[in-house]
């Protein structure tokens, strides 16, 4: 920490006794929350604690059931997000809200196009986009369609859009869930610049250590009430976790398991990117039953492409995938799932959830065969399976019938994990599964994977958080530019892993 | 923007009644239509008239069940009216006998064979739609628009624009009974209505209780997610269009049988009525939402409304206006029900 921290300046934006109910669900129960000028206020809380709800109220996206919002000492009410934006408040949503078919430039200026005498001034827009992306140290062409970007890059675009507004209050709801450590570092640099200029920031993240490095004040929400508040000097990791969940979690160390036969064998796998060039070249990997392998790498290293190819969504240009001794390259996704290979995809909105179906129908979607009796599905068996899954991955919901959209972001993520675990796989691939889930849920997922591994499940776990690798993996594979650049066992240090990934080791 | 939540938490009771009215709108609309016309005309609410109206609804109803499946899948099928005509013409041609040149004989297939062959033709044309959409990635609107023209054109070519009037068959040739579908009744209920009931029940069960139904809802709601969950999305798509084509053939047979004639211009614009029934029944054109019950109500709303207008002697021009207004109103309510929910995050 370089700059000396200021002591609480006045609150620019505050929530006073704000409550929000959705029918019987009380998301917020009378919360007071202050945002101080030029400070970073971090908001911690379990999945479903009400963090996003509070932020949406402060930024005008939704209206509170009761209570008021105070801006510069004056009570205000925003009818919609545009009104709040006009008053200098902008928000980066937890779920991406980009138009996939439009370019990066058009997304950033959507609804606020810069107009000149001859219509939209595209050249000026492009110049500003380039400047923003340079500031974020991201090499993306402004005219790329957003759908061609990786999830992490889309998140960067979302951040750039919020920065382009020049607001005085910037709310960031899990802005880094798909970013790698070095990109987070860049973002933090940007945040420090902003606060130095007097911009106030709210920051939400389930990466607690990371959030601690940027925070000035921490606030903890629990079940819709504020349970703790303290300046940076008085808090540490243990304080956050204690106030968040009431007990302490240790993500522990890799479970002791028995290694069996090679369950998944990848030989010489090459995968093309959108332009047809090989993104992954000649990749070899063996995973044994009972083994937990972690794939670490930066954004763009090719991890998602490898996992999606193994699962059958992408076509390989060369190579073989062998499951339990059988070549499966010719099988469909359904065929692979039936053989016991399941993928938890990275992007839950696009690839994980069917928004028109209920929580239960989403959970049971990949294992319909398990409760089909003859021609028809058995409601009783389905309900049993759904209830089991909800309990297993600890989804906070009123029940299987609830709309998937009524769940908090982290709970939606748990549904995606639960859905694939319900297929009773022998090999499970997880692509950044901890995106947006709280520490308790992460411990729970780790416990499930460990239990699975003890009974012979082979796990491939892709992540951009080194600490996750160290606390679960028997073996750590580092990918860099489409190749395996290093392989370690669990006694490796953080720095060694990061160096092998091509990442500049941050302080 | 996304901030259109207009929930009034202060009045939960009136809100619930509003919800109920909104969700049951097709049902209430049907009740209202029956009530109004019963008051206006003593002939409307009689068993005889209800059965006659229902046998007219049957044609649209059968088509709209197929349309519902396609719309649930996130597509649209503009070709059902043409497939209906083509099927009628195929059935008509088969009833006139098939000349086999090599043997120098004319074959007269029995009626059951005519029915089976016609259904196969309908399903095959539908499957062409499905393959175009699922494999060749042609947008459904365009693919089915093309097939709509081609099917109609083939029907015209087969008949030279004329109509088959003799569908009765003859005892001597052993192919009588074609008018059974259109004229017979079981316990006073027209066969066409029974066919509709069977089709609707089967589709309803399939959607609610079978794995295929679940696949259909899932791939209509989010195709990528469904595929990654092991749903065979292409197979579902092709099947859905094939079923829609087969149901159009069923409707074509019923219509030809009711009229005892089959012409190449039958069923023009019926696809629009079928879409209207599905939409009035509360299905979302974006896919993933809707059910058979709603679609049936939608078909009956349209059928009973236009029949009522005829009975009280309102000009057919006004009927068109009324039908249009009902459709717009229905879509408006759909967007009230499905739109405006807050984004989650
Ligand atoms: N539209 C809605 N309808 C019903 N319930 C809702 C709705 N939106 C949020 N909720 C409920 O409100 C509670 C708080 O949700 P919120 O999204 O604020 O949680 P969060 O703290 O952001 O969690 P996460 O860390 O998982 O993002 C949850 O129990 C959620 O199920
Ligand atoms: Mg949230």
C-alpha cells in the first residue's frame, strides 16, 4: 500500500433503511450503507445475501420496497438506470449485459453515441475506445464483435463501458470473476487512479484476499442485513469470513485418494480458433481415476477450448480423446455424457442455464434419463433428484419450482455445477466453476469433488486462481499460448506456477 | 431499458387478481365470447351449434398444435397451409387411382393406405423444413417461406390448378370411406373434433411428461445450454418440423373429407391463423414458453369469435378486423407477462 489512506470523508451516496422484497422473499431488510468520496468500499456477503440487490437499488435499476437513497445529502429516487447515470452513478453488472452481435465500440457507446454533423462520429468513438482499452492494457480491436471475445475480454469491455461514462460513483459487482491475476492488477491500478481523482467506488467480489488489497472500508451483508462495518486497518481475511458466514473455512489441501486406471487420455489435440488458426497445438494429457488435475493459465491460454473440445462442443483438427480406453472423438455431447463425461461450462448465462425453465428443470436437464420410466418422466423421482441436488450444492432457493432468474448470481452458478454432477460422471471437467460462488459454497464444491475423487471420479479443474489449484489439485498443469508450459505436483509454490503461465509475478 | 418493474407492493390482493386475469386471459376471453354471443343470438349456445363450430375449429386446432411445437423450439412454420393443400391433393390423386405404366394397370389403394401415404408426405415436407433449419442453418422464417411456395406450386402442378371433386371412392374398387373423417360422429361428436382432442392430448402429455418435451422446452429456451446438457438439439428440431408437417397433413385430410373435394388453393393463410392461436394462447414467439392448453383456448377463441360474428350477421370484413384486434391484444398481454422482469445479477 503506497498512498496513505484518508479517514472517512463525507458520504456521497447512501442507502437509508432500505428494504426490498420479492413476494415472500425479503432480499434486503432495512440496510444502511454509505459510499465515501474517493474511497473504495467493498461489500462482502454470501451468495444471496443481497449485495447485487442493494447495488441495483443504488444505481436505479430497481426500486426499493421501502427506505430512501441519499445523494449528496439530498433524498433522491431514480426511476431507472439512465436517471442515475445522469447523476453520475454507473454500475458494472454481475451478469454481462452486452449485445453479442455488436462490436466492442458500439457496445461501449450504446445509447450514448457521440454525434457530429453527419450522424454518429465513429472515428471519435473508436479513438476513445482505443484509449480506454490501452488504459486497461487489453489488446482488443474496437470493431471485433463481442460474441467473438472470450468471457474475460467481454468483462473488460463491460468495465470499459462503465469507465467511459466518467461517473463520480462507480459500482462494480464482481468485475473480476473472469479475469486473471495480472488483469486484476491492471484494474486495481485504474481504480487507484480513479479514487485519486475523487471517484467513489463500490467493489464486490468473492475473491476475498484480492478485494482486501484495494479496500478502504469493508461492509458485510448477511441475509439482507448489514452485520459488520470497519475501515481497512481493522480487518483481515478471518474477520470477513467470520462476519460473512459465522465460522471459518479452510479450503484445505488436496484429498488423499487412490489413483486408478487412466480415465481420460488426450493425445495430440489441436483446436482451431474462430479464424481457423490453431489455438491449441498437440496437447497431451492423462488423468487417472481418483485424480484431481488443475489447469492453470491466463485468459486466452486455450483452457476453455481444450475442455469444450473434450466435451464435444468444438471440433478438433487433430488428436484423439480416449475415455476409459474407448476413443470418443466421434461421439456427440449427449453420447459423451452418457459415457460419464460431463462439462461445467464457463459462461453460465450463455452455456449453462435455460432462463425460461425453473431451478428444478435446469438441475435435472442433463439427467432426464435417470427419472424417465418408459415413455414418461416420473415426477416423484425428478423431485427427489432435484431436492438432492439443491441440498448437495447448497442452492439458496425457495424450491425447485422457483424461476432461475430469481436466484442470486452465485446460486445460479451452483445450479450449473449441480446439473452436471447429477449425471453421475466418471470424469468431470469444470471450467472456472468458482466464478461468483462464496467461500462456503466453494468449500462445499471442493468437498464434493474430493468425495468424488475418493470413489474414483477423475476431475479436471480449470481456474485462474492459483490458490484454488494449491488447495485441491494433485497435479497442476500450466497452459500458456495453447501449450502445456509446465507441470507440477501439489508441493509447488504460487510464484512458480505464475511464472510458468507467462504472468508477471505481482507484488 | 430494463427498469420497467411496475409492481405495486402496497396492494397485493388486487395484484393477484390482475395476475390471474393475465395468466388465464385466453380462458376468460373464451368465456366472454360465448357469453356475449349467447345473449346476442339464441342459436349460438346450443349443442348443435357448438359441435358445428368445434368441427371448424378442429382444422385450425390441429395445425396450431404443430405450430406450437415449432414455436416452442424458437422457430416458425409458414408452410403448414401449403402442406395442408398438398396433402389434400395427394390424397385426392391417390383416390383417383395410381397408374403404373410398366404393368399397364391402375391401382386403387384402400383409404387407410391413402391416409398413411398422405401423412408420410406431410411429414416428409416438414422434415425438409427441419433439415434446412437444423443442418443448413437457414432461418426458420425463410426456410418455411420457401417451402410454403414450393409445396403450393407442386399442388398446383399436380392438378393443373383444378380440384378433385370425387373423393367418395366406389364399392367396386374397395376404396370407400374417405368422407368418414369429415362426416361421421361418435356419440354425436364429429370425428374431426375427436381427432383434435387426441392430437392435443398426445401433444400435451408429450410436452409435460416426456423427455422429448423437456428437450423441446430446453432447446427453445437456450439452445447452447441445452446442447451442452446433452440434448440432441438438431434431432429435436427436425422432429418438431416433421410433426408439424404431419399434423398439417391430418388437417388437410380432415378438410378434404369435410368438403369431399381437394383443391390446390385450400388452406391459404391458415398458417397465420395457427400462429395467432398459439400467440393468443400465451406462448412466447422467442421460444421456450407456452403449452397446449393455452393454444387450444387460442384456437377456440378465434373460431368461436368468427363463427359468432357470422351468426349475428356481421360482415366478413369486420370479422377480419376483429380477429386482428384480438391478436394484437394478445401479443400485448404476452409482453406484459414475460417482458419487464428485472435482469438478474
Ligand atoms: N427477481 C427476483 N425474484 C425473486 N427473488 C429474487 C429476485 N432477485 C433477487 N432475489 C433474491 O434476493 C436475494 C438476494 O439476491 P442478490 O442477487 O442480491 O444476492 P447477492 O448477494 O448478489 O449474491 P451473489 O453473491 O450470489 O451474487 C436472493 O435470495 C435472491 O434469490
Ligand atoms: Mg450478486
